[in-house]
């Protein structure tokens, strides 16, 4: 069995290896054990989102683009610490 801290470190390392762009405001959002097989680590970060047509017309120049929070869950094998899979994590805001 691996330690939770090691599972989190492995998830972050894996994410940074597969991402080309920066990960602003990267945070550990959730960690839990699933059926003694996986430690599931959910990471979140901010990404610029597309502007709506109204925002395109009304956004003042030199203001930052709006962002959205992205969440991914990483399934870390509890025996060897390897990332077995990554899933998009949908979060309801409301």
C-alpha cells in the first residue's frame, strides 16, 4: 500500500507530464480510497473559457478572460502507486 501523499504526488506528476500548458491555481480537491484497489485523487485548476457572444461585445479591453474550474480524477493503484486511469470529473454548480 502506498501513502496518500505519494498518491497525490504521483497524480500531480502524471498530470504535469501530459499537459503542455500551465496549470494555474492547481489544487488537490478530493482524495479517497475505493475498494482497497485505488486511491482516487481529484485535482482542479483554472482555464480560460470561451466568451459568450454578449461577452465578446461588452468585454472591456485589457481585462482578464473569464475562467472555469477543470477537475480530473486520477486512479492510483494502491499497491504500486501507478496512475491507472484519469477521468473528467463533472461538478454541479448549483
